[in-house]
C-alpha cells in the first residue's frame, strides 16, 4: 500500500493570513499553550516581580535586502519596536541574531549593521545581546535576521480585544500599502513614474503618546496581511463586526496605481509603519488630532467603526459608490518574503 504523503509547509504559511493562523493554531499552540502565549498578541505580557514587561520576537527574511525607504536592518529594529509599542509598552532593549550565508559581502553586512545602530539610537533602544551564525552557500538567501525585544509596560495602560464595544471608532495612522508595493515592484524590477517608498518606521514615540493621553482600547500594527488581516483579527477576537469606508482609507495614488497594475488589493498589502487603533467614540477626535500632530501620523484617518455582529464577525467595506463588500482574511499567498 502506498505511503501516506506528509503534508508540507508552503511559502504561504508565512504570509500572515489564513494559513499562518491555521499553522499556529493547529501545530504550535497545542504543544505550547500558556497564559502569556494564548492571546497571540504582538507581544507577550509578563509580570516580573513588581515590573510589568512586554516581550516579542521576530524574524526578517525580506527580499531584496535593500529597498527604497529602508533595508533588512532598519526593518528588523522598527518591526520589533512596533510589536512592543502597539502592545502598550515603551521599548527598551533588543537582541540581534544574524544568520549569514557563506560568501555574503562584508561591506553589505556593515551597511546593514550601520542601519541597525542608527535606527536603534534614534529610537532610544539598545541592542544588548546577539548571536552570529553562518550557513553554507545556498542554505540562506544572503542574510536572515532574528530579533527579540523587551519593553516596559506603560502604567495603567491595558489594551485588549475584550475592551472593544459597538460604536468604537477605528483609527489608522496613515497611508496603506507603501511597504508591500515598494518591495514587490523592486523585486519585479518595475519602476513607476513616482518612486514608491516603504513606510518602514518605528512607531513607539507616537503610540506611547496616544496610550498615555487618550483612551486607546486596542492597537495592532498592520504588517503582513495588511489592513484586511488586522481588521479580521480584531472582529474574530472581539466577536463583533467592523464597517469601514473606502473613501476614508488613505492610499497614495502611486501605490494604488501599482496595486491595480499588478493585480493586488491594497487592503491585503503589508505596511511597516502603520497601526490600527480602536478608540472610544468620545475620544476619537482627540486621538485623530494627536496622531496628526506627529510626523508618523500626519495622514491619519478615522476609517470606520465597530458594529454589532449578525452572527458571524465580519469586516465590511462601504465602497465609494455606495456598494458593500466583505473584506476577507487574506489567504497568505499574496506576497512571500515581504518582511
Ligand atoms: Mg505585529
């Protein structure tokens, strides 16, 4: 009798969409379930004596290593800071592990390390420990980076999906799709009239200000899977629905043109300097104003609101001409190795 073929991991299992979530729920969680892990937040919250911290880890496999607006090093520092920041903490320290392919050019590695150093200094975090591994030619694509990050939780700040209620507003701190469309167009060697630039940025300065001065109930950075993935995670976790208005979602015309041309839905495209915040209706205008006063929130917008779920928690988009469509959780196949 023929042997049963084992199921295999697909590239799409790393896409941050349905397949990633399935992999984590079916294969990872059953073996590792615990109180800190199970909420599957951007960071784990831990109590160490009288100190409350956030801890996160990320790996970076972006291709190409250098792109308009950043590089794998800047991406690694910003991405780790952002996972700490949106969980309601002030990032303090990072770890840095380099997995380097034999033959990788030292000057390229130095450029990346310079970028890591600069981004860390600019954001008041220190790289406090690390590791260096090398693998044979062909076993890695130049360089992979893994980081961990620790942040100190902001006192009295306790974001959670359970705090979300019908009537809450959904705030986005700027344009979507910039990072993903920049990466894919550079990878495909396509140049557009106005150059696309990644939004890669560390958000902690802005998020700390928002958490400390306003009533933000929940926040998540919209990375892999884009705005669509984050909104779907929110409705699933909160058991409510969200209605967003297409006309309110900021998108650069050049990014929209690139997405249309290459056949992508900009809602599914990765960002590296964007968060979605759920805020109470009473504080929504103040949150928006505060966001817009910060360089990383100038194009912020209130894009929709939380509504009651009619059985299934759905994200619905009201189109510019008054139609409605359901925004689904992306499958994960859209854009491999985007971060
Ligand atoms: Mg995140």
